[in-house]
């Protein structure tokens, strides 16, 4: 059921993510995010150009991924080493 509020998507990231390359893009998203569905990150990943990486953290929430992924820091360091 709609609220009657019309939101413009002028600044929606899906309009710009394909233009980020060649800057590396890292998307991290928890599968239990109750604010933004992880499918949004998958959509952005699909629209982005290489280099890109999507990490879905099983059980991760909106702001708290590291307790759910024991290799969280290692994955970040690896991405930075490969990308920078």
C-alpha cells in the first residue's frame, strides 16, 4: 500500500555506478539487512563495469558485518592490495 509520497530518483546510484570505472568498486552487504535488501547491491554490481567486487556477508546486518564474517578484514585488505 502506497503512502502517496513520490520520491524522485535523480541521484539514485544505479544511474551513476556504470560510470565509476576504472575506479575499483567494492560492494559489501549483509544478507540480513533490514534497511536495504542485498538485492540492491547485486543490481549495482550487475550495472557496474570492471574492476568490481561484491561481497555478501551471510547473516550480516545493515551496519554490522564483521562479527558475521571472520575473514572480513582479510577480504578488505585483499581488495585494496589488488585494486590500488
